[in-house]
């Protein structure tokens, strides 16, 4: 430090750690270890999110759409990347402040409504069984049939058995760990196949040149000739934004409709919210969301473009259009584009690496189903079973969750032969259609619950009911008329019923739900702010004590049966201990103190020594816990910078491929 001149303050020169002598190598090691620990925990959450999302339907579905229509469907993955930022920075922090462990529980606290909680829980179970589980089975069965040529039912049964066992016995911790391992395998395997694919096609520029020429030679059979639209590559194959009327993925639907579906999938689904809870704090959850988002940006190059390359290299098989030819190659009567990814694995990879890619697809299947099983069991146990049996002990709830996983396992087995017959080019559209028809009411109720405190229980419930009825009606009409969604067999559904693109219907239904919820809410009494502290965006930082709303509503269920402690006693028999171990309920009792040590322990307590009441001691303990898990400011800055980098990257991609 230099000597100040008269009339001047001190002038600070260049300080170093050596000058003050308080920072040494050990401090650097500790800080480095801390940052690595934060990074590992964030990556662990991100890997779990990614593995829960990416199933066999992504590997086969995105490559199939790449083979038939080009890169547009990669934009769905980019929208999901942006939605993960919404989850990490907006929605999950609010859920954390609401102190909930399931997303339907948030709605119960927000509106004080048991009927909304049950309604949403039942809808989620429907989505999981008829959408996510069924599609995973169908795509995995298709892939295993091509690669292994074995009994598909037996192969999937083995995979389901392994998945169910480690999900039942290990719970969320085991699911998160195995998901992390599966993510490493999936990323490495997909990058490996991408490298082989681009090498064989001649690079990115050759992909641009050759894809428009990937036209099958056989386009007719006797007097029948396929329409050009059925076998010619799209002229806009390398563009994301397509015609608003004739495009297979119209740009208004992509820009405005896709975020609606994506918000439901990422920000309200119990599976992903539960995995975010695995983070030590909100910053780690944000880091996990970012990791998953960056990995999804790669899907254009690791899943979509390999499908396009497969069409170039194996045009006659992947792009076949004559039914007799398609039957010969893949057993389908319309198209073989779903085999695009499998063709690359079979034809390009040497022995050994084929086994790696087979393991990759199996890992994606197992990780997705494990996450679904674990999330839905928590959803059922905490939102439905507790209402049927309010006196259930914690042990009973855990056993119920395990049994629900077994029930899902049985339902999945029943689905295997049903979905195995669904081999067609339309599975990806099937998934998107169900989500577009059914998710707008759920998206609307969560959006308004978070961002509009004026919406009350009556508006939310009746708007949700109206939207669900309209969505189910549209779904039944669509599937009632349209048995085949392909180029050769058009639907016989009247255009005024089925002519509207599913993304446009999604937007219209979302608007109807939002308007109905607002109108009904404005016509009825609002919820006082005292019930909404830290439950909606405008009151998220309020420090006021929240008054529980659900206690004032008439349909809150109260138990007539008091809890009987003698029913909860542990049975110490060997058989019962074995059962507890299988269910993950092996008790870990804390060491008990001798009677004469109790007073010493109490006197030694710092809270007791300070004369604090039990409530004050609890607050101090909680505050210490929160302080211990708070990340360093530099970690927050890095995470926020990476989020801005992700938004810039995705925006650049949209502009480049517009």
C-alpha cells in the first residue's frame, strides 16, 4: 500500500495472496474439490433427467422422422432445451418454496382442492400407461426384432424384470444412479454411430447433396403407382420453419403449440420434478437441467441426421413405398422408415460395437421405464392412496409404492403383445397427437396457478374438466376414423373434424381452457393473499406466514379412525426382516442412550444451553442446514452464464436452419 498524500485517501496497490499470507495450496485444493463436487452432483441430476427422457422411442422415432421429413423434428428437442431453463429457473424454485414433493400436491396447496389433486393424478397415470409406456414397448420391440431376431416378448420381459427389481428394491437413489450410468452409455453410443454414419456418407456436405436424391427405384406394382409425395424427399428437408398450411410441422404450431406440450412434459410431470429434488439445492437442480438441455441440442446430429443418412445409404429398404417390398424388408405394409436407426447399427458397425449400440437402446428403454415406475408410484402413493387411507404409516406407504411398481410391471407385460402389433411409421405422430389433444388443460391450470393469483379453485377445476372432455372427444374421433396414418392409406375422417393439424388444435384448446378458467374465476370470489404466499409468482418472495387453504374447504377428508401406534410396531422375525430388506425398508435405528445419559445429552445440546425453545432450535437447525447447502456465488454466476449460452446456441440453430 502506498503512502497517501495530504487530502487523499488510501491508494490500494496490487494485493496478492502472498502479501496477506492467508491463502495457500491447501485452500486451492479445497476450493477445487468443492467445485468438482458441485459439478458432479449437477451432472448426476442432469444425467438422471436425460436418461428419464430419452427412451428407445427417441432413438427410433427421431431417426425415422429424419429419414422421411428431414430436420424439422429436431426443433422439438430444441424447444425442450429452452423449456428445461424454465423448469430450472422458474417452476422448480417455486415448487421448492411451496414445499411439495409431487406436482399434484402443489395444486392442492395452491387451490386447496382435493378434487383437482386427484383429477391431475389420474390424468398422469393415464398418460404414463397409454402414451409413454406403450410407446417405449413398441419401439424397443421393433429394434430387438431386427437386431436379435429372438422372441421379442421374452426379451422385453427380461428387461422389464431387471428394471422392476432395482426400482422396487432401490427406489429413487438407485434409479438416479443407474440413469447416470445409462446416460454415459447412450451419449457415447449415439456419438459413435454418428461418426460411422457421417464417415460412410462422406461428411456433412455430402449429406446435403445426396439426401434430395435418395429416391427408391421401385415405386410401382402392376397397375398401381405410388404418389410422388410418398417417396420423394421433402424439398424443405433442411429447413425447420415450414409452410403454415401444407407443412408436416407448420411453423405457427412449432413456435406456439410445441412450447405448450413441452411445458406440460418438463414442468408439470412428476418424473422430472422428482429427479430435480435429488439436487442438494436449487443451483444444482439448475445445473442438471442445463446438462440435459445441452445434450438434447445434439439430437439433430446424433439422431435425426443419422436417420437421413440411413435413407441415403439404404434407400430401397428405408424409403420403400411398394407394400410387397416393404413386407420383404421389415414386415410392414406401408413404409420401413422406423428401421432407419437399426439399419445403421446392423450394416455399419463391426461385431462388438453392435452389442454396444444394442446395450444403448436397451439402456434407454430401462432408464425411461424405471423413472416412470418410480415417479408414478410416488404419485399414486402420496396423492391417491393417502386419501383412501389417511391413517397409513410411512412404512405402509413405502410398501404400497413398491406394490404399485409391481402392478405397473404387470400392466406393461399386458401391453407387450398389444403394442407389438403396432409396427408402423406413425408411432411418433401417435405420441405427439395424444400429447397435443390431452395436455393443454394441464398446461393451462399450472400456468395460471403459477402466474395468475386471481384464478381460484372453481375456475381451475371446471376449466380443467372442460378441456379434458374436449381433448378426449378429439382423441376418440381421431382414432375412431383413422386406423392408419401413412401416405398410402389416408384417413377417412371428415376434414372439418380431423383436418386441423394437432398442434393447431393444441393452441385452440389451450386458449379455451385459459379463457374458461379466467372467466369462471372472475365471476367467483378470489383467494385471499394470505393463502398464496410462496405459491404463485407474484408472491414468491413473501416472508409472511401462509395460512393453509385446504382446511377451509368442505371436501377435505378427515379420518374417523385414530392412529393406533401398536399397529406400527416392528415384527422382529427373520421372514419379516427379509421382507423389509427387499422393499428397501430395513430399519436403521439411531443409537439409544442409557437413561443416565439422557440428561447429559440434553444438557450438552447447544440449543438447550442457549435457552432456546424447541421451535427456535428447529429454526436454527434448519437455517444451518440451508446455509451448508448454499452454493458459492461464483457457481451461480457460472450456471447463469451457461444458461445464457444455451439460449444463444438454440437461437442460433433456429436462425441457421430456419
